[in-house]
C-alpha cells in the first residue's frame, strides 16, 4: 500500500508539473496561476484519479473554448487576456472549494476510492457530489460565457429578459445555456469513464454511477443560471461611452445597464460554485 501511495504521488506530481508548465508556456495560466495550478492538480490526482479527471476536463475544455473567437472577444471585453490567462486568484476561485472537499474525502476514506453510495457512507457521497457539482458549475459558467458571447443572438438579461449588449453580466443566450449543459455533461463523463478503471463497485451500483452524467449536466446548467442571476443583480454592468464597451465599474462616462457593485467576478463565481456544490451534494444523497 505504501509503495502504491508513493507511486501515486509521483504520478500526481509529474502530471501536474507537465500540465502547469505547458499551460504557462501557452499563456493559459500566468506564473502565479501555474504555481497554484500545480498544487491543486497534484492534490486532486493524488487523492483520486476521478477527481483529477474532472479537474483536467474542466481545465482543458474551458481553456479550449476560451481561445475560440479571440478577436471577437478582444473587441467586446475590456479586460480581455490573450489565451484567457488565469492568475492564482482565479485558479483558487475555481478550485478552492473542491480542494477542501477532496482533502476531506482523502481523510475519511483513508485514500481509498469509494462509489457514490449513501447507504455505505452518506458523508463521502455528499462530498463527492460536491466536487462533481463544483466542476460542473465552473465548466458550465465558462462555456456559457465563452461560447454564448460569440452567438449571433443578442443576449437577454436573465432578470428582465430585455435585450442587453454583449458582455453584460447576467446576459444569457440560448447558445450559452446549451453550452453550459454540455459542459456539465463533460465533467460527469470524465468522472464515470475514469471511475470504470479505478473504482470498484458492486455491479448494480456501478451501473447507477452512470446517473452522474445527467446530474452533472443539470449542475452545469444550474450553476450557469445562478451565476447569471448573481451577475445581473449584485455585479455592476455599464456602458462606457469613451471606450464603447461594457465595463464592470461605475464612472463618470459609464451609463449603468444593470446590477450594483457588491460582488466582483471572482466573488460571483465563488458563491455560485458554493450553492451548486451544495445542491448537487443533496441530489447525490437522494439518488445514490
């Protein structure tokens, strides 16, 4: 068991280092983001390959969609960064809650992979469900934003359904909503596929794990909607008449579109992740 743990740790460290280094070179992560990403990835992979698979599915797929249509996004987004470069704060905002739950899972399972089975352990099922909800929400929000903004459809504010300019916090499109659901499904699929080869379950319970895919699809969709509701109400959006772009801070040349300046983008992400993780945990307890 000890030698396996050492090997597992080595695999986690090597894989995390290679991915973080490559992401830094490709400008998907800043230097601080690469350092934070290395520790987060190594932790997830070490605790369980399923958790590493979900994190990497989120990272790779969100990085890919972020780079689609960069010229259009540069024109719309005043805070556009080439490659969608994420710093340490953004890395932790998108992985902090899951990292805490992953550590708790490792402590309570003593390093063993466990199936989603509330009869065997309600606590472990709750925690694993939370990690699934976490990355489904993160991926759903990213896909919805990055793909939705490229849609030919003019977004509508989720609270009033009135048309708003692209880049407005809380603006949604049908394309973005479908993208959020698909992004959630990707997370569930990565969990199930990796679980087939790494986690031993009774046959009946193993089949039941397939329900993670529709659950994660729902979590991706719900997380995106919660994020949009928070963005439309507690995050400021205004149109700058000088820059001719939607901005996130009020000013003398900025005409308010929606929301008030209570939460910034990282705080909105944190709250939506927290809520989606909790609701997904409850759903997993009920289903499994």
